C-alpha cells in the first residue's frame, strides 16, 4: 500500500506541466510560476487526499489562487519597472508548436494581450479559453459564482478578441517571416527589411534598467529598421520561444537578447526584445544543459 505522501507526489508530478502552464500564462514569468508551484506543493502535501474528489481540479484551484496573489504583487512591481515590461521568454519544445492553439496562448504577443486584463479576468480567460475548464470548476478556483464567472469570461473574451493578433499564425509562417527578416539584416538590405515590417510596427525592448534598452516603444517601420540595422546578424540564432520560432542574440556564448515577433497579415507588427538578464537566466541554464 502506498503512503499518502507518495500518492500526493504522484498526483503533483502527473499534473505539474499543466500547473506550470496555468501559472506562467497568468504571470508571464517562469521564475514566478516555479515559485507558485512550490507554494502549491507546500499546500498540497497538507491536504487529506481522502477528502479530494478530483485531484487535478484541486491542484488547479490551489495554483490559480496562489498565482492570483502573486499577480497582484507583480502588478505593483511593474508600476516601478524601468522601461517596457515584457514576459520572461520560455524555451518550448517542438510539440508545443504542433498544438497551434496552445502555442498561440503562450506566445509573447498573446501574453502581452493578457497583461491588459484584470487579475481575475486573466485567470478566468486562461482556465476557460486555454484549458477548457468548466464554469463550476473555475468558480471554485477564483471564489466566484458560476454565473459571475460566465460574465467575466464573456467580458475577457471580448477584450482579448479586440487586441489579439488577427488570425492564428502558424509556426511555419512565423519561421518564413523570420528567415526573411534575418536575411534582410544579414545583407544590409533596408528595402527587404521594410518589406517584412508593417508600417506601424512597434519594437519593445526590455532591459529592466540593467541592460541598455529603449525606455519607450519605438514605432514605425523606418525607426524600427534604423535600430535593427545595428544588429550583428551572425550572432542571431534560431530558437523555439513561447511556442513559436524566434531569434536569440548571443555574445561570447551568453544570451544577450531574445527577439520574438507578432505577425498580422504576413507582416511583422510587433518585435519584442528581452535583454533583462534576470529574465534570460533560466533560458541560459537550459541551453547550457542541452549542449
């Protein structure tokens, strides 16, 4: 007969990937998501499993509540953040890209849209739209009635639909656009670069006050192309980031910048360059282990 702690461990490990994704989509930070999972585990081991009807739902409820607490703390932290705040890039496996809907939900562009939701709206949207949880189950997780959750879900869905990328772009389409983008930089062909940038493209650079970065968005193809012209293309390497192809700029074998894109109607409408070392340390460790 297995011990209660063994059963608790087995259940937690079985659902760990789900719990991490819920926390990450709510927070936009892998480091904070890992902290939430640690908090979830500490609470989970204190639960009498004989009283738990559905372990997955119970674990999601704990994770959601812990993530909501942390999300409100993060909100205060972001108010004093230096320059644009971008989600922490997440190195993802190829099988995530094969699930286009999941890839879209963790994409940098989508996470930035989720940033515009209130904490409870974000939790409800993630649990309902990404993981297809029932309204009763979500109600337990966010301490609302099922009727209230339905209203929140509708409001969040409408809000996101007005701001999300227009149509789901496949990883293959993203890869082709990024290849053209990199080729334009490699050849120094300004016109080729402008050909893949939307006229109203926005470049956001996140240095966190640690690395040099623009303190406000750079808007317009001409201005963005001027900044991109300073990149050394030889140091750009392909990577699978947040479910989609992206580029990693390495200097002396250290990750300096991660560049993700948003694509609408075949053109790059958003460029997201993460330079804050605190947001790149996890990826640096993971890539080092893969070598």
